C-alpha cells in the first residue's frame, strides 16, 4: 500500500467515525426529547395547546383578510360603475366613498 493509499484510508476512517459520532449524537438527542415528553406529562398538551393557538390565530387572520378583500373589491367595482357614468365632457360628481370598515392603511403612502 502506498503512502497516499494509506492516507486516504485514514481520512476515510476519520470521516466514517465523524459520521458515526453525528448519528450517535442525533440519536441521543432524539432519545432525550422522547424521554422529556414521556417524563413531563403536560409537555405534549402544552405543545398541542400552542399549536391550536397558532392555527386559531392564522384562521382569524385569513378570515379578516378575506373580509377586507371583499370590501376592497366592492369599492373598486363601485368606482368602475361611477367611471362608466362619468363621461370626459360631463361634470364629475364626487366618487363614491369607501365602506367605513374598509382598512385602506396599506394603500396610503407614507410620503
């Protein structure tokens, strides 16, 4: 065996040992997590409660976003109806006011 071949074998053995150490560490961490869940009877319920809280908040956000989109769409349609009635040579009346519960804050520029 040449020196390069022996050196390659040593490097391969080091990488294999390192991978084995990483796998052993990951296995130990998984066992610790399992033991923690098993030893702390309320941990699973706490994790489940946190998950339920997060999903409930996301559902509320989606419902509010859909409501705002519906209001914004109705306002845009009102503006389009108004624009069809107002010809370039007629005196333009005031455009329709947005619904009072429509949040237009994202559309206002900070300038």
